């Protein structure tokens, strides 16, 4: 009777752990994968004591159990790694688009600047301490040649923008490339 009680408690404990694990998993492929693994674990927890009760212990290599567990672990590690890489890539792309949009809005709020094109080159190496750092900033400006704008010539405007971005973004001046074109 003690074996049956132990068996039932074992199945209940595994089921509770599987339910908690299922609640913590996000929707998608990872959740489906954990449900598959959990199903195997519950099935093994239910079958193993039955064979012990009839005095036929399951051999360790039953249906390639070790191989199956190894393959499932490797697949889980691969999925986890690829999800982290995908998340890092998405975060970097979001940061880049917000950075470009912010700089473009700053520039286009100027009276003299008609149009601004901005592109940013970021450090994409996820293992680097400088991940996401601005490596180069390219800016193409189309300015109104007829507007006075305080008498600034294109070179003065270029330097003013370079200094403002240097302070706002904490980057070196040589990482900022500005091309100015006049439109009458």
C-alpha cells in the first residue's frame, strides 16, 4: 500500500510542477516544447511504478529515453539561444529606429532645415560591452538657402549640429558625418 501511496504522491507532485511551469511559460514555441517535455515526464512517472509493481524494472535505455532527453535538452538550449538572439536584434532595431526618429525630429524643427535624412550604424555584437553603441551617424540635410537663419553658413550649421549631437548623445565628433545641401 505504501508503494501505491508513494506513486500517487509522485504523480501529483509532478503534475503540480508541470502546471506551475506551464503557467510561467510565454505563449508560442517554447510553451509547446515545454508541454511536450512535461508530457513525457508525466508519462514516465506514471509508467515506471507500474513496472516496479509487477517486479519488472524499466531498463535505463527503455525506448532510448536517455537519447530522447539529451535531444530534447539540446533542442531547448538551441531554441533558448535563438530566442535571445532574436530578442537582442529586435531591441537593437527598435533602439536604432527611435534614435534616428529623435535626431530627425530635432533637426527638422529648425527653421532653416527643410528635410533631414538620418542613418545610424550601431555595434551589433551582442557579446560586446559596447552593444548598441553608436559607431557612426550619417546625416544629410537639405537647407533653405533663402532663409537668413541668423546668418549661419552651411559650415557653421554643420558645427552647431555636430556639437549639439555630441552633447546629447555623448559621442565623438568624428563619428558624426553631416552633408549639407542648399535649396533655394
